[in-house]
C-alpha cells in the first residue's frame, strides 16, 4: 500500500513537519500531528482504540515521510481523502508466513470449516471472505454463514473480511481437518454507517465465475435517499445497471428487458408473489428485518429456478443472540419497531420487526366525507427465531405477514397481502458437507368489496404454495466444490370467486381452482482449474405437472373454444420437462482484472397477466396449462471486471443477449373480467433483449457511491399484435443512467444524493382520431412505437447523528424526493378539450414533485 | 356496468397523492385518413342508416368528414335495399325496417374498394323500467350528489344476450358507451347502472331533479358487442390501457367502424327529487 499514493500539488502529505514523539499512543500521536500541521485524520474506532505506540523524530520532513516511517512496522496504512488523511487497519501489512519448508513433499490437504458470526449480535455473516493473507486461495460464506476451505497442511494466516465488519487475521496450524467458528467485530458506526474498512484485493471477487450479480448488505443502502424516508431495498436495487424501475406508482421492476413477473422474489427462501405495499410505493421488505440481498440478473446459479429474468434472494436477520435490543423509527407516514434478543445467550435468538403506516390518520382530518371515510394503510410483521443445537445443527423458524387495506367511503375496498412461513434446518455432516432443508408455506391473496346502491360484490383470489427444498454443498477438495439439491412445490391457484347480493342479477361465480406440482433437481460444480481460471457448470431439471381436477380446453386462433376435457382429482393433465443448463467461467487476467462469460437457460411456469399500465394487486397469476407453455429464456453474457486506483474503485462491464420463447400477452379485445378460460383471451410469441451495462463504484473513503449506465433493447413478436411485426416491449429502455453519492461530512452529518435519467417507456400514442356515434375515439398504428418523455429526477438526503452512547443512539434523516420538482410523466392520456369539444388534447399526469420527509431512528 | 369499478378506487388513491394533470404539446404521427363506416338497421322506421367518414389528424378540429360517392346496399333474405345519400357521407333507406331473427348483409363500394359486413338482429328483450340512484361517493362539480341512471330488464335464459344502452338527458345524447352482456346474469332480472365520468364537468351531462331522462336499449349481436367492448377499453385514449389498439370490427375490407342490426325499446322518466 505504501508509495502508491499519488502526491497531488497541495497535498496534505506534502506538508512539512518537525515533531518529536516518544512512545505516544496512536490516537494521541495523530492529534499532535494535527496540532502541528493542521492536517486532520479520519479513522474508525478500532484505530482510535489501538494500543500501538509511535515514536517519531522528524525535522523538516514531509508528512508522507513521517507516516511511512512511523507506521512501517504496524498493520496500519494511510491514504488521502481530499484534505484529510484516512488511517485504517491494514491486514495485508502483516508478515506473510515463511514459505513451507521443502521437507513436506506432496503436502497433505486438510479442510477448515465453520460459521462466521458477528460478535455484537451473533448474526451469521453472509458473503464474508476467508482467504489466505497472500490472497492465493479463498472462499466465502454461504447464505447461512458457513464456509469450508481446503488447504495444504502447515501454518497459514487467514484473512477474514466482510462489509461493515473489522477485518481480522486468524493464524491456523493445519495438521488435521478443523472446525473454526469465527466472530467478527462490527465496524464502529452503527446507525450512521459509512464503511471505512480497507477494501481487500478483489473485493468483487474477480475469481468467481458468477456474473450479473449484485450483493447488497443492508448497511450499504441505508444512506441512499428514498421516497418518504422509508429505506427500501427494492428501490435501491433499481439504481444498479440492468434493473429498471417500472415507474412511479408501480412497485414493479424490469431486469434486462424482462417483464415484472419474471423476477423471483424470495424472503428466507419463501416466494413472495406481490412485493409491494400501497400500489407499489413501498416494498414488502422492511429493511429493519433484512440482513442481505442478492440479485441475480438472469445468470442464476442452478439452485434457483422458476423465473426468466432474475432472482432477488432476501435474507432476514436472525436476531441478536448476545443482548436484548430495541430499535425503530418514526417517519412521515409510517412507524417501525424492531425487537430482538437472545432466547438462550449465544445459542438462540428471536427477532420481531413490525411496521404500520398512519397516513389514514390524516384522512380523518379531511372535511370531505368521502376522504374522511376512506382507509389507506398497510402493516407488516417479520418474525424469526433460531436455535443452535450443538455444533452441527441449527434450526430457523421465520415468518412474514403483510396486509394492505384500501377502501373508500367504507363501502368499496380492497385488501391484499402475503403470508410466508419457513422452517429450516442447517446440518453439517462433516467439515466439507453442508446441508439445508427447508419447509416453506407461501400465500398471496386479495379480496375486493364493492357496494353499489343495494348491490354488494365480493371477489377473492389466492395463490398458495407448499414447498420442500433440500440444498447441499460439498467441498470435494481444493479444486472442486459441488452443490446439489431438490425442490418440490405444490401450487394451488384460485383465480377468483365472486359473490354477489342485491338486485343486479349477478350470479355468484367460482372459477376452477388450478393445481400444479413443480419439481426440480440440480447439480452444479465449481472447478478451480488453475489459479486464474474457474469454471462453474451445472444443470437444473424442472418438471412442472398440471394436476386435476379441472377442465382443460382447446382454443382456436380466434380465441373460440373448440373442445374440452375433464380431468379427475390427482390425474396429470400435462408435464413440462425442461433441462436448464447453467455454465459460467472466469479468467483472471491479473491481480486487478478478470473476464467472465456465462450461459443460462431458465423456464417459467407461473405467469402474471396484466392489462393495466401500473401493476395492480389484482393482476392474475396463472399456471402453465395444456395450451400455455412454459416461458423459456436463454441468456448469453460476457463481462469485464477491473479494480482501479488500488481497489478504491471497481469497474464492471457486462453485455448480454437474451432469447425468449412462449411469451404471452392479452388479445387486443381481451375481456379480463370473464369466466371463459383464460386461454381464450391470450396470444403467444417470442422475444429478444440485449444490452450493455456499465458500473463504476467507489466503496471506500468519505465519498462513496456509484455510476450506473445501461444501453439496451427489448422486443416482442406475438402473432396477432402489431400486424405480426416485432415491436418494443413496454419496458424497452434505450438509456438508463443512475448516479448515487454518499458523503460523510463529519462525525455527525452524512449527505447523500441520487440522480436518475432514463428513456421514457415505449407506449402507443394515437396517430389519428374518428367519430363513432358522435364521440371521439383514437386510431392506432404501431404498438409501443412512441415514448413517454425522458424521465429524470434528483433526490437529496441528509442524516444527522443525534446521540450516540454505548447504550443508546439516535439519528434524524431528512430527504427530498424529486429535488428540482421535475414533472415526470406517470402517464399521458388523450381527451376532448373541456371547453371546446371540437379540440382534442394530450394530458400528462405527474405523481410526485418535491416530496420532503423527516424520519427519526433510534436504537437501544 | 358489471365490470366492477376497481379503477375508481385507484383513482381516489392517486388523487390523495399529489398527482397533477397538465395539457402538453406532444408530437404525434399522422396516419393519413382511414375509412370509418357506421351502419345500423333497427326495427323502427328511419333506423336504416350508413355513415361513411374519414379519420382525422389528432390536432385537427374534430368534425364528421363525410365521404360522398359510395354505393351502399343492405340485403336481407334475397331483397336488396339501396341506400341513398341524404347528406355528405350519410346514406339512408326509409323503407327498410328490420325484423328480429333475420340476417342483414351490408355492402359498401367506395373508390374501387368493397367493404362488407353481416349482422343478425337479435330477439327483442324489453327495457322494463328505468330509475335514478345516488352514487356512493361521486359528486357533481357543485358538490351535490352524483346521480346515476339505472336500467331494469329481464334477461332471457335460453340465449346469449348483448345489450347497448344510450342515455339522453333533456334530449341530449350522452357520449359515453354503455354495453353489457349476460355472462354473469343469464336468465336474471337485471338492474344495471349506467356509470360514466363527467370528465369535463358539463352541467348538461348531470342528472338532476326535473330533467327528462330517456334510455334506449338496443339488443345487439355478439360481434357488435365485441366491437363496442374493445372500442371502450382500448380506443378512448384514457391512458389506463397498457395496449391501446383499434377495436375488433365486424366489417371486412379494412374499414374502422361496425354494422349492427338491433331491435330497440325505450323508456322516459322525469327525474324525481332525491
């Protein structure tokens, strides 16, 4: 690390200094240098608490020379942060072990394995890096904090690092297989997190063949400004390349040109079918309860399947098993409370995290009786408990319950919600063999109530899953690590039940419930072929069986029913078998750069059909049928990865081509409110999407953040739409730029900003008008050939640490969404002019301009 | 109508948020004029009429741009009725009175192009009565309660039925489309509300005490229902449809519009005080 710093003119490192210190503790020594030169130092608590003592005797030397000499024998390094100097713990300066004596030819190999946890909370740490100090070999912890690494016999020094944790060095002496559980200390800042840990070489894991992935620690996202001050994982991931917001008022997002239903959302392994509250303004994931989020943009490892475009794997916190704690926050529209603590100290813990909005309290103040009698709120609860049973077993029970209630004037309303429950059992067979068994329940339903005059209508719909999953990881040796498993899900889909009372003549209806059994098995091997070349190759086999009872239909090209067949309970209507190969390779060019390539096929048997511009909780989930075939995607991608400026920056470039089959859409004249079989309303076709994604990210220093840019195209070809010509998918977005900056001004204040700019959605504008029976209607030519205006927005945020003691801390967060009040188009519609009915006009609806918010957070 | 108006709730929610509408200047493509044919045959004298017009550019002054010079005929059971021009683009036959159960064939010849269509006049289902109800939460511009016309009829059980209603308030025709089918109400006594949004706050569109309310009920065939249903869902420019498109027409030859043979019944009331 030394001598790597470029000395800029005016650099504080060039300042000359005359100082004499004898055995002065590090922190005091730095204070004295500050007093002598005016140069300030920045460091975290571990540096401040360091017990090393410095001896300096300098005469007219530059600060650089002084620091080089003073820190030469200690595991600390320095770097320049504008006019300040950052001092940090630098494990790489520790002496490397002396080379193995030649006396051990064909050295035996042994395996070290264990779990990495946080010392403060006992939480397992996901994605912690465990590697030799010289960086030659390494691994990282899995979703349960477990790692396994096989090394030659002898003495080694393991460097353990993870986001938000202090790095540490663990010496090991390998003479046999060994269990090594590691605890890491949290980095000093807790609420107001700016991570100033040293970045290790290859932070993005240049060696791993995994492409198209973003892994986010919850601590990383808490400084990004958001709408109404509610930290939101789902909104933050939309600032990364290839992941695009479906627009304001819609919680959905598009990954690499795919539709919103092509994203698999998992909360502790359970599928979440509707990830949004309040029509998309908030995600169902309460960031207080979340530990970690991984997003795979189509290049999914073989363990995942079922959706074409992406997997969002959200892992909940386990709960603090060291001490009892309460944290929470009060914002403009919602309040949060999080309680966690040990059930049995160090062994088991629980966590309960709850949220509720209170915007409806303000509705009561309205003079308008309609508004006054309206309901508009959501709540959600995350709960989890885990229990360590001896050295080899751990059990987790987790659950989620979320509900939205929306009603007008006490008579019309809708409520919808997700429920999930997961029971998991981690078992370590031996040092190399880890298994996780999950039993999962997942449910999504909605209920609509409408009252008109003397008539009432009730509509209910539900999708329910019972899910069994077995995932295993086997570390074959230093070169191969195997993962394999099975997954079996039983889906029950109730598309709708309508009950009616009154005089409308409406006859209560019950649409046929659909049943399906979704099975999959996979195996995948990661092979470290050489020091530089790593290959992951695997296969997922999925078999989706549609099961009776039920009637299935044949439909002609115009949507007319030509025949039907009834199947009895348990009878198999059809099984779709799909082979989904997944291959990924990484070639490390040198210490700072690598190239990767991958191919993946995904199959999808659950489809969401929607004809509204903004996703609605009532959009229909349907399973594949005899006519609706599984959607298929083949994605090819190539990427280049490079660390810049001594690993302070990382640059990622990825490009992909995706071929889609069996895509579906509604017919132009579809009636979505019908008890006809859904196939009579659908059309089928194919799609293609391709693009290039750029990401430049700065992870250390006072200023952190990223610039993300995507250039892309997404098209569909569906018989019966757009004269059977290729047309832009609605989510086709040529340019998409996001800039995120977080600046730690001082100990108290953190400032943040993000800016987004993207090509407007592809939409269909009229190219003429005509009269039918005296009223104006519009004439359309090409589907999605027009564009909404370019979207752009700047958000600002500031967080102030109010109080911070060992027992209690609090902060206040201010944010301003759409800071320059740009009037972005939520939609554009066309109408007769209100005063001159002979004129027609285009009208833009804007949802949000200048949304300020204040949130108070506390923790004790 | 029976399509439960969930969107109304969404709009209330969006209204509570700080949404705002603004007329903007948008550049739009011009497709060039398209032929629009509206043909009707009813069971009343004067109901046999075909209007032929052209579509216009979006920013043109909206008007009926009738096309003259077309040869228009309707034949039924071997008898051919010629339609004569009565105004620019309007062709009529005063003797043709439709009879339920018969199939009518329209032929329009215009500039070397031939457009054809077929419509079978359904059996008469009588409009039983009409009345007015208060809307649950809608208001007029002056904050008085919004009132809505309701139609009552007996749907026959032995056939599929499709209906179109036309509302006249003090003789002024409401431009909103009202169509219904019996998919969920077969064989029932139906009370159905003719909901519409008075989006330009025009007092003439409000149903108020003392006004004359007349409703015409047309029994239409399946293809005409499909036309009006898709016209209403995808061609109104409302911005809610993800895929605006042209309606499914029952006219062959590439014209916009429809041809409908229908029997008609009507009821008139003076709106009582609420």
